[in-house]
C-alpha cells in the first residue's frame, strides 16, 4: 500500500473516498460543513436523525453523486466519540475502522484530512493514521489459495491544510509505518504454524532482519549453550528433534560508553506442555508461545528503522517444548547458568526456564535495564484477562516508565506485587528452586522465580499471556496474533535519553 502526504483541499482531491472524523454531539464545521452544503445537507440530516452519532469507531459511507467535481466519489465519516475523552488511541482505532470499512467496500484509493476534528499536531496525526491503517489492514493469508477477486486499498493520501506541515507529516508517516511494519512482522511470525516457524526458522528471520537493518546477529548453538552452563534452557529442548537456537541481536545507536537496554523474549515456537502435556483443546494456539520472542525481534527492527539514539540488545532463547523419550520429566533437576538448581515440578512451566538462562546471559552486557516479555502464565489471563499486561519488577523508576509507555500506546500494564514471601513457594526441597509453586498467585511466583536470575540491574517482567492473541478482532487488531509489546517497548526506548 502506497502512502503519500501532500497539502491541499481534500474535497478537490480525486479519490474513491475522502475520510473525515467527527466528534459526538458537535455541529459540523470547517471542511465538513462545506461538504455538507455541497451535498444538500445530507450529513447534518444524518446527525439530526441519529443515523450517525459519531460514537467511537462508528462509520457512515455516503456517495457524493458528483457533488465534488474531480474530487472524492464518496465521503466516509468515522466517529471519535466525546471530545473530552479523546486520546491518541481513539484516533488509531478510528483510522483502523475507516481503513477496514473502505477495504470492505472494495475502494482502492482514499484520502484523509489530517486537520479535521482532531486536536493533535499534523505529524502526530499522520503517524497515528499511518500506524492505525497499516495495522488494521494486516492479513495473514500465506497458506490460503490466492483470491483474484480480493480487493485491497492501494493508496492513501494524507492531506495537510498548510504546505509548511507537509514535512512534519511525512516524518510522522515514516515513524508510524516503521512501527506498524514491525508489529506486522512479529504477527507473521506468531501466526505461522509451528512446522513453519521452528527455532531454526526463527533464527533465520532474525538474521534477515539484521542484514536488512544493519544489526549485529549471533546465534548460539546447542553446544555453545552447553559450555555456558544453560542447563535450564537446554532442558526444555530435550524432547524435540528441533535444535534450540539462542538468538542475539545488537543495535548500536548511541556511544559505546552508553550501557544498553537488554530485551529478552520467550521463544517457545510450540508448547505442548512436554511430559506434563496440555489438554488437546486449544493446543493449536500454542504456536503463539513465542510471541515474546517475536516482539523482541520486531522491536529491534523498528529501533533500527527509526535510528533511535540508544543501544539495545535483543535475546531470544528459542526452542520447542515436546514430550518424547528424551524429554525433561517431572522430578528432574536442571542447573541454570548462574549455578542455581531447579527441580522440575511441571514441564509445562518451561518459559521461566528458558528465560532464567537468558536473564543470566543478559548480565554480561552490564545493562542499564533489562525487560523480559513472555506468554508466561495462564494465571495472568485469569487475573487480568485480555486487556492488560501483567508487570513485575525491581525498580520503581523503570516500572513507572513502562507504565507511561503503556498508557501512550494503549498496550497497558498492571503492576503486581513482588513481596519476598512469594518466593518461599518457589524454594525446592532438594534444590535451590522448583519451577512451580502452586496455583495461588501463580503469575507472581513465576515473576519471583525469574528474579532469582536477575543480576544487579533494573528489571521488568511483562507477562503477555492474555494479550498476545486476539479472538474476535478489534479496530486495528485483526483476529490472531496481536504483536503485543512491540509498540510498548519502542515507545519506552524512544523516551530514553
């Protein structure tokens, strides 16, 4: 899809549809009022009758019937709701809804006014529109027979009222697309079936990103991980014929003296539960258990594309978790990279094992901060549903920054307690730790387990088990993989000085 930015009047711009936003309970003004006059009061009549009320994401498509000579053939109104409730995500949702509506109507090119009814700067408006439309129009049809009748939007033109706003709007579009493209890249990886997204394939994807965006990439093979003492990570991989791949991506956008931020993403490309096998119902979705790892690769791509002035390292311990004669068994003991021993109570609590060694490995970078992201616990789904990411950490300042980034991106986080008493449930009888502490507070005890492998640096753990997959579809999140965490972490990294 081509996106252009230019200045000029939207009613004079030729397009299949011109998209306008409107606030609830407000009269038409500006360009919309002019359009309404040209249409003989059609728009104001729709508002008066209640046919269109401008509630959030409400749409109304109207044929212009030649009212705008050489201009748009249709007008699409999309609601923003109450003006005092407006926030950036409101516009992104509206953009996504508008894009989906236009695609559903088989429209090929649309124009969007960046100035109508939105109290944000043209650069921010352009970014939100570009991000929202790109995310909403995402499809995963790799394994479907091509449909020659399928219609896609081919071009979007964003129009600014002032010529002087063009440059800023173009920069906004570039940023929005870079972030959205990174999210979609992560979505592709997560949506792919496990036989097509093995640890080896995931590593190849990381190499491809590194080559395209100028990152450093290294893949630690099984023997290298063994020499490093990654017994917890390698234990998870024992049941699969697919070799584990420990993926390392490095981006240097600041001076060498600036300590890097390390991102760690769980990369279990399929989780059967191992010997502690999961119920068969819904197991096909366990291809998404590498959503944290995919998010980290997506973030590294976005950071490099945006040329952020930061140093970032991405670590993705990739593996499968399967049952076999060689698989890890309940009661087995593994030793992590930092020397701590772990008794395996459930082989289905494997994510914390691969993250444990990755967190230990992160310490060698002397990081300014470490953030890990993982589909870690079903308990987080029960506690927070699909609306919030569970967050735990050891540094109030870092926690606050991540919380702020969540509010900006609407990938919201909710902090859970990290009291020392929770660790008691994770202490082993024959080992330093056990990998399960019972059903009570299972999300928190998993976080306390991970903390045992965190060095002396600020750390935040993000549990995305409830937010990584979309069941129904939202304005800019189609059904399937959400790509959760990419926008959140990019926003956090953007705020670093």
